[in-house]
């Protein structure tokens, strides 16, 4: 019987240290100003160890993006069905629970790559919902891709504003702001 191979604990510790270093540095200064030297100093690892796991700081960021994207997808999918194209309560709750990390990635000091990736994730989800509902004839006269881009951009803009302003309202209020702002008057 074959045994499952477990990831090496040392490798996981190194990646965790680099993850923490990246998040804490983004909180302090913008992603563009962070160097590999900053990362290895903060993580207390050698340069060769960094390069054994990642080719560039962007590769480290991309690994964080993969995790963020999976979290976003899960929270969008887990939310009870609603009339909203993009249900947002789960996203705001997740952002509240992980605010330091998500603010570091999505906030104004984060990377444009993170913003584009989050927007693409929201847009894909919105397109899927619109395509699924198109049979109902709802808003059939409006281009689905434009609607998806609009609701995804609105959610990302509101989420970023909320994080950059230190979450002045609870997630439930933000989900209502998002839903009511998109609702026809």
C-alpha cells in the first residue's frame, strides 16, 4: 500500500516565513518597493533558500494570489443563493476575518497584479451567474460581459475602499451597500 507523501516541514516553514514577510512588508511599504533582500532579511533565510522556492518576488506574490483566489471562489460559492449576481457577504466576512492579509494584498499598497487577479476572479464568477440566468430573460438586452465587468468592478472597488478605511462598517452593512447600490431604483 502506497503512503501519501507529506510536504517537508522545513519547506513549509520556509514558505510560511516568506508569506509572513511579504504580508508584513506590504503593510509597511508598497509592493513595488519591496526587494528580495527585504524578504529574506524579514524571513531570516538565505538568498539561495529563497531562490530554491521562488524565482522572483512576483512568484511569491503569485503563490499568495492562488490562495487568495481559491478563498474568494469558495466564499462566493458558499453564500446562499440570492438575486445578486455576485453575493458579497461571504467576501466581506472573509476580508474582516483576514483583514491584515487581504488589505496588504488588495489595499492601496498592494500590487496591480493582485487587483487584476481579484477582478478577473469576480468577473468570471459574475459571467457564470449571468450566463446561468440568461435563460430567464433578465436583462437580456444588456451585454453580459459588460454587466459582469460592472458588478465585479463595483465589488472590488467597495472592498478596497472598506479595507483602506479600516473597515468602518460591519460586513453585513457593506454587503447591503453593495446590493442596494446595484439594485434598480
